[in-house]
C-alpha cells in the first residue's frame, strides 16, 4: 500500500529525486528521468524517500540532490556514467569561513542512501549536521532506485571507489566554503570497504576515515558468503569470479601498507554480515605494515552488524567515539 500512494504524494508536494541540483535551485520533479525505471518499485520507493529526507532534515539543513559524471561503465573510451548523490549543508553554516565535510557512504551491494532501516542514516546525518559538518552521500554505481541499467553498472571494489572520490571533488569544486583539507569518510559494511579504498589510494583527498564493520578481505569473505562470486561476476565477468587474483585486487586488505592518514576501524564479534575475521585480517595487515591507526573490536555487542547505528545507549556511546575521532582531524 505504501508504494501505491507514493507517486501521488510526490506529485502533491512537488519534489522529485533526479533533477540536477544547484546552489540556487532545488532538484526538480523528474520521476521518469531514469531509463527503464517506470515499473521499478525501488525507483518509486526512492522518490518517496527523497521527500522523507527533506521532511526529516529541512529544519536544520539545505537538502539537495545532484548529478555528476564518473568513469564509463565499460570501455575507457565510452561515455562517462551519470551518477547521483545527496548534499546536506547546515542552514546555520557561516559560508564566509571554511567548513569541514563528511563523505557518508551507504552499505549494501545493491542498496542506496535511505532515511530509515537499521542503517539509521537520517539520524546519523542529523548528528553530523548538528556538529557543523557539510555531508555528501553518493549513490554510487550499482545503487538501487535509479533503474535497472544503473544497478547493473555495479563494479564491486572497482569503479565505485572512484564514484565516491568524484562526489567529494564535485562538492569541493561547487562550494568554495568547503575546506578540501578537512574532508573525512564515514561508512559501515560495504561502504566501509569503499572508505578504506579511498583512504588507502587517495590520501591527498581526505584527512581521516572511519570504517565500521568493513568488508575487508574478499578471499576470507568468499569462505562464508556464497553469493560473492555472483557479485564479482556482475562486476567483472564470469571468468573473474573464478580468479583468486581478482578477489585480492578488490580487497582493501591488499592495500593496507598504503595507509598514511588517520583511520578508525570498528568490528563486532557477533556480526553475521561481515564476520569479524575479515576485520581482524585487516588489522593484522595494517600492523604488519607498521601503519598507525585505531581500532576496537566489540565483544558480542547487541545489534550485530548494526550495533552502533541503532538507538541504544551502547550505540550512542560508540558513535561518540567516532565523532571524537572525526573532530580531532576535521575540527568542525
């Protein structure tokens, strides 16, 4: 029933998802702007959630969507892929001064940046805004809600990492009050994997990163996640899904020795989505490489994979540890 009434509701309020945002003009209604999305339930849900973002946060933030371009899906000589993202700018921000920014990366393989659910994204985004951060949240290639072609453009552990860097660069170029020297990454799960790739491979772009329960070691992950070969096949073809080297190439643990920026990692021993063995392998690789970083493995924290994103006392305490880490390097 919720999906049935989503489109009339959107038409009534006059807010859509996929218009190109500028500083002067909010995203315009464009429910058919995504090719092949007309009968896509994920697209309808995305349009509805776009309204909820504004209802949730418009009291304290300028909430916008924007489109930008990324690497081609296939051939390097192909057309750049059009990508999608949210931007959140505190309404009380003094734009005459430089401000820090947090790049918030959603989890899942085929998922998107949504307000609710166990990821609790709207609440966490509000917490960041209240501390004085600009927030950008890319819906990188492979995300849902933008039509089948966009979802099938997935490049797990590959070009999706460049999509995040592209959103960061777009914001810095678009808004001169964002301090390029005070940009941090904050993400969990698959988003944590992307955050690791960005801080390892593009240290010039970020001051620090938090990776919660991050997918870290695909060779380890393949042992317990039967769907992983299908994900690799979606991204790089059936032959790649049989190639150990492909899994290593797409694993953050492979690049641990490249860390030069502050990094905080969280794990949970009862996480059934990202087994703690992956996180421990990452920690071991960083230690073996002599890298400086911080980490904490929680013992059987209630909530499993989402233990520090839900609204419990432990979750709030754990998030405060993250925020203290971010404040140290981003100085909001």
